[in-house]
């Protein structure tokens, strides 16, 4: 599934994700995949995740940030060794 990081409190180790269906799911720091640690300023970042839990108490696990390409880096790569105008 995919969604957006609503907020995350690094000190307390939990936060919430908004799903594509506008549901709010809790996520714990232990629910992130290796290499995708929660950050203080991760609000609004796109994430992918799996659902876990029973009896109406679903939560997000295997959370990973969906990285967007940095347009400045793309321009730099394109210009290397290319033709001059």
C-alpha cells in the first residue's frame, strides 16, 4: 500500500500515516525497514507500507519512504560529458 507520512515524533518513537483512502494508521519506529529511519521532518513524504494487526487495530509495518528524484542531480548527470550547445 501507499500513503503519506502525517507526522512522526522521533523522541516518542511513533507517528501516523494517511492512506490513499484517507485512513490514519499508527506506525512505530520499529515498523520502518532498515535504511528508512523516521526523521523529524518527514511530514508529507510519500511512503509504502504493509498492514498488520487484528481486531480492528491495524498498524503500518515495513514502512519505506518513496524517494523522488532530485531534479538538480538529474541535470548534473545529464550534463556530464555531453555535447555543448
